C-alpha cells in the first residue's frame, strides 16, 4: 500500500527552461543600433543645419550681387552725368574762344590794305552771313579810307550769354586802339561783339552784332 509520501515522490519534477546566452552577433547588432542612434540623429541635425546655412549664404550672395548692381548703375549714371557736364562746359569754352578770336580779328584794320580785314570779317561764318558782311565792309570803305583808319586790338574777355540746343550767343570784349587823321596819338576804346555760333553747323558763326561800333560815331 502506497503512502502519501510515495505518491509525492512518484510525480515527475518540472524544471524551468533555462535562459541560454544571447549570441554575440545579436548583442553587437543591438549595441550598434543603440550606439548609432545618437550619431544618426546628429547627422540628420547636421544636414538640416548645413542646409539652412547654405540658404543663408545664398541669400546673402543674392543681396550682395543686387547691391553691387545698384552701386554700379549709380556709379555709371553719375559718371555719364559728369561726362555730359564736362562736355557741355568744354563746348561753352570753345564757343567763347571762337567769338573772342573773331572779335579781335574783326577789330584789326589798316586803311592802306583792307583786304585782310575783309577776309577776317567773313572767316568762319555761314554763306548767308558772309554775303551780308561783305556788303557791309564794302560800304564802310567810304568811312575808313578818308579817315585813314588804323586800329589794333587785344582780347579782353568773352562770355556765353545763352545757349540752346547747341546754339551759343557769346559776348566778346576787345580792347581797341584807333588812330585816324583826327586822332594821330590814338584813342583807346572797348568794342563789344555779340556773336551767334551754331555747334550743329560745324561751329560756324551765323550772326554778328557790334561790328559797326568799331567805326560808328567816329
């Protein structure tokens, strides 16, 4: 007859399953995945940071290029304006010189030979004005010859009175010393010539006023 003790001993003993060791490869993979997680996060963050930095640099370059373009446009615009002003000033000086040279030559005459004076009177003038001055000079022979007129001249000054579309009106002032049979010692005077010069027509003189003042009233 079996006792309770024998029955207990007869029952099989149950064992808990043993936990075997995890392979090294699996541990390494898990460890590597765990260790690489911060690096991947850092790399991703780095890529984002580089992208933003690149955009910022690109935007800065665009702004710089635009700024340089604006500065270049302003520079060349100012340079063109300055060049135009310099050219305009040079043209005014040129007109004044033409007027002054003409006035001096027109005031020099010698009754013994009026040919050079008549040539200087029409030098640099338009054909229309040349014809007009030739007729005036011929008429003045009746005054110059009897008075035995002889005069010398020196330049004083010239100034542009007005200019419009390349047409200059210049006042030229000339110091004149005149000798005649009535004033053999010589008389000093100032002659004023108003000369119109057209730069669009090869800088020709289109009109002259004041020539008659050289001999007028004498």
